[in-house]
């Protein structure tokens, strides 16, 4: 079952697309986090979403807003490196590759029958509490503006 508002966000440390450590606790020291799970890199819907998130990341960075966006898939760091290069994104992408889907499982958005993360989105406060959570169908392109609005409301 997907984690709900008020739940403690499980910490994680995974490799990002560049092979560096991506650690939730470190990100929360700097900012509120929007954690976005994707089923697959290079799929059409995920490609549209990653571009939209990169555009939002650039706006947040330009406005010096204390909000970070982290994308997460069960793909390897090598797949994510290629995807970020092709899609021209600098967004942090976490490889929930091994143990396979461990982070997605901890957030309640892992589909064990298909071995993929579902389309979950979590806004996490700097204290590590989930502020909002939602899940969309695999075929649905998400609008992340509501998640950014929730993150902004937490930041004050």
C-alpha cells in the first residue's frame, strides 16, 4: 500500500545516473523533496514526464526555491545516464536497480508482477514526513504542478 501523508519517508541511498550516491537524508538537509517514481526509462509517457520535471527543476533553481526533484526507476545507472543525455536533463535520477525495486517497495509503489515502479509521487518535508502522496495509472501523464504547489506550501 502506498505511503500516506503523515508517514515517515523511508531513507534511501542509491546510485544516480552519474554513479554518485543519491541519499534522501542529504537532500532533505538542503530542501523539501519531490520524489517521483517512473516505471521505465525511454518509454513514451516517462519521456514526456522527465522533460516536464526538468523544466520545473530549472524554474525552481532559477528562483532559488529550496525544493529538489528526484526521479526514481528500477533501471540501472547506465540506462539512466543514457536517458538523461538523450532527454537533456540534469535532474537527479536514482537507480533503484539492486536490490531490485527496494526503494519503490518501501514507498508502496512497486508492482512485483511486472518488476517495475508504479507512477508514485511523494512530497517530503525537510523533517522527513510525507506531506502528499499519489499514484497514477501507468498510461497517464502526470501534471506535477500540484506537487510543486504542495512543496512550496511546506517551504513557507
